[in-house]
């Protein structure tokens, strides 16, 4: 997949392409439906399948006073879009100047002059231009004036509700990992590096990798059935390994700061310094304070016992 930083730098690569526009944070089922349609159409026409997206997220520029945690890292977004078949990814630096463009100017100057797609695919709730004044109908009308066609893809539902980045973000924060996976069509995965911990897990017979997350969003405090995979050159690689992960403060030992600690099942290797992808399959329980190490060890045995069957399908054949 080719990646271009800025629409001004694309040159002739996008001319005649099938293009979709959006933020694509999470690359959830709604995004996937849109991207799959673009990829299929581009193959039929023999042209590039292209994504035009923004970095940073527009809300971080226009509403800096309100935190807006991202679901995916930029490198994760690249990986997922490439996996779906996108051939050209346009990473537009989002600025207040860009946000100030009226819909007519955005279509004429950016979409038509700089990119020149044959077709533009957007979601049903698409908004663009100054103060989000432009809708999908606005885009359809303006694009037609420049010889570009527009297709609007219906929203995807899961359990009767729209699949959206806002919904996914809220579910992650609540630790409702099963619902997150159904909205994403895959496990929610964070990337991070293994750093030294206090070594207490090893004394319990459950050595853990202490992971410093790169992602903004980490699931809520609790114990989870998870998988890990090494990340090299911004791509997950190698086998998926089953594990149990605790996100919390370690109250049994008087901890205060939140950590992400992962025990890899049936593993006796060294993960220090490794960059890992940690996928969340199921929430096993909340974090608890135990009477002492023996009670905690007994619970960890039960956690592993519960996690094993939940992870068989995830790690089989990896």
C-alpha cells in the first residue's frame, strides 16, 4: 500500500481512483463495509482503491479542550486498511485552515483538483466542510459538477444499534470486550512494549510481562482472556499466544498506579523489550483484593482454567 502525506503530494496517483473519505478510527464493521465496497469497485474498474483520512482527528484540533482518545494507532490503521485491500492511503494533516473551507471549495480544490477520483464513497452520516455544513447530498451535487460520482453506503447495525467509533470507544472504556469484538469483527488490540516490573508474579508461579500501552484506550480495570503477538516494523507477526491479563492497581499488594500485566500460558521465554500486540477476547472478572499471596495464587489458577477454552479458537493454527 502506498501512503501519501497530504493531498498536495499525491500527484497523479489518485486520478480516476475509487475513493472513500472519513476518519476510520477503529476500522469497525461500518468502516469495513465501506472499504470493501470501494475495493471491489476499484478492482472492477482496474483503478486504485483509495482512502482519504485526517491526522490528527478533527476533534483534537477543533475541540482541544475535550479529550478524544483514539481507538487505533496510525500504524494499526495502516495495517488494517492494507489488509482490507486499500492500495493508496492519503493522510491529510488536519488544520483549522482546512476545516474553514466551505463544502464547495473543499470539493473543487481538494477532491477535484488534487485527487480527481472517478467515484467517491461515503457513509450515510457523512458531513464535511466549514461547521460540517456539507452532507452526503451536498457532496453528491457538488461532485456531479466536476464529473465525479458519489455512492452512499448504509450504516451497519450490531444488536440493532449503529456501529460507530463513539459506541466502540465507550464499550472499551467499560471493559465490554465481547461487544467490542462484535462491532470490530476482530479482537480489540492494543500495542505496547514490555518493561521491567516488580517480579512479584514470578514468585507466585505466574510470571507476567508488564506492558506499557501505546494506545490511548485501554479496557477498564479487570482480568481478561487475551492473546499476544510480536509486532515488528509496525506489523503483527508470528504466532498468537494465549494469555491472561490483569489491568489494575494490584490492591492485594497495596498498589496505586494502573498497570497492564500479562501472563502468557505455557511460555518460558524472555519478552523484555519486545513490542507486542495484546488482543482482548473476554473479560473474566473484576480486580479483587485477596487476603494474601496464597488466595491470589488460587484465583490465578482458576483464571487460567477459564481462559484456556475461550482462547482456543483465537490461537488455533497461528
